[in-house]
């Protein structure tokens, strides 16, 4: 039984190197998504508090950073429109603070974690 031609060995080795590189990239993406999902320990609003339409009772809204439910006109709580189920006091718990009056009404607001996730997807799509 003869040995495989040199080109076949080289191609097989290159495929193995590519598989390893792809696996490393996949793990990096998984790690980055995990960091975003953890959102520096900020607590999401439990899924069971949302009704079938995805709405929340006002009594169930709390700040994911400080866990406070109190809000006022100057420091309201804004809910993220991303998939994280988090909410934040606009001034005391966001850096930089958000002025809700300056947000476009036809666009949702994304917390830092969800915004980073979208940025990652955009970078991945641009790259590949």
C-alpha cells in the first residue's frame, strides 16, 4: 500500500489547521456573548413576570443595576428593547446617563450589553 501524495497530506493538514482556527473563533464569540449576557452582574427581570404579550405590570419593574423600584421624572427607569429583560435608572445607574427626551420615538433603546451584542454581530457579518 503506497502513501498518499504530498498534495493530499498538505491539504489534509491545512483542513485540520482551518478547523482548529474556526473552533478558536467560535469559542471567542461564545465567550464574548457570555460577557454581554452577564451584563456585569445586572439582574434581568424574571421572564415569569411578563404577560403573554410581553408586557410588565408597573409593580414588577425594577432597575437591573441597583434593584430599586423607585423612579421619578428626573430619574425614570427605562426598559431595554433587546432580549436581555433588563431595565435601568436613566441617570443614576447608566454610564453615560440617558435623556429619554432625546431618544427617537420610533426606535427602541438598547442597554450597553444588548448594544455590544449587536455590534459583535455586525463585526462578524462584516468580516465574513
